[in-house]
């Protein structure tokens, strides 16, 4: 079995933002990213396809065991065989993958969050951790870039949450903090029913502004000397930031509007970011 092709197929089939973000990476890094994405997608699917919590818990545990075997060089699953090569080549700590699994597993036990401080660890585990894995592959070791990945991951996850309110509600999940619902006098019952009203608009405007602040923090932490290595991260940032903009342009009506970017738009964002990153930091600074 061609393990690289197997991982690539999973990434391409999903039509994920990941796929477009990593098209411009050198082959070695791109193949490594595909292996990480295949693992992430496989873990997510366990929760998404299982209505039975005990069954999902059992499957998650199997993936934990598989990860342990992967780090011991005993992999027998195509996702882990491919991932093992990436882990060894780029020295990725097991703790990062453990945290990722912990985050995905949270969806089995928690479907409401009282405050943003309670939501933040979830965002960190399911999104920021992926960024921390990616920067190991990109070759960045700067502490500021690590913080960039953390903030950008939170921005991405907040964008996902706002885009997917309707789909998550259908699964009985509400990620918007309860304190925010109360602040804008928008009830949980209204959200689950897909009620679009002025209170919802005010709530969404607040949530989008919070997401924008995390994008701002992430951009401020990415130093010029690291930008050439972080082109894929900048592409991903451009794609997700555009999605956030589409939510705002739709008047925040995510109940009736399909918030998505075409493959052509994603490719255009990717190409523009790649061209900008080909310029030296000095050239950009004086442009």
C-alpha cells in the first residue's frame, strides 16, 4: 500500500482547508502534513459517526493504544505507519497527539460551556495543538511562533464554531459560552431552533470580534524571519479569516446561509500568500 497516497486521499477527499493550505509546501513537509491530517480526520470521525458514547469511548481508546504502539515502532494501521515516519523525522512529542485526542474526546462528555475560559482549553486541544504539530514540521523553533500557533488555532476554532452553529445544534452541541447567551438575552432554546433575530446578530457580532482579536494577536506574534517557513500557516490564516468575513457579510445568518469558500477561492488565497512569502522580509517591510 502506498501510505503517502492513502493519507493524501483522506486529505483531498475531505476538501479541507488543510489540503489547500499545504499545496505549496515542499514534498517532504507536505507528505508529513498529510499523515498528521489523516490522523486528525480519523479521530474526528470516531465522534462524528458514533451516537453511542460507550462505542466511541472504546474506539478512542483503540486510537490511544495505536498511538502508543506508533511511538514504540509497532504500528500496523496505515494511518499510524505513515504517522510514525513523520513523528520520527520531525521529532514530534507524543504529548501533543495525546492532547489532541483529549480534545476530541471532550465532545463525548461536554456539549455546553459556561464561560469562554471553559471553552478555551477545548479550542487549544482540537486546534492550537494541531498548529504546534505543524510548526515542528515547518521547522520553526521560535517561542513567538509557538504562541502564534496557539492564538491562531483558537481563532480558527472560534471561526469553526460560528460557522457550524446550525450543524452543532443538530447534534445537541452549543459551543458559544452560556454567559454570552445571557449577556445578549438570546436563549439556548432559540439557538437550537435556529432563531435569527436582533439578539442573535448582536451575539454573533460580539463573537466575531473576539475571533478577530485572536487573529490579530496571532499575526502580531509571527516575526518576519519566520514567515518564509510559515507560508502554509499564513495560507490557512487567510482562508479562515475569509470565512469569518463571509459570516459577517451574511449578516451573521448562519442558519440560512451556506458559509463556504469555493476551491478556486481557496486556491487564490493560497497562491497570493505564497507569492507574498517569496518576497524577503526586508522587501515587504519597505514595500
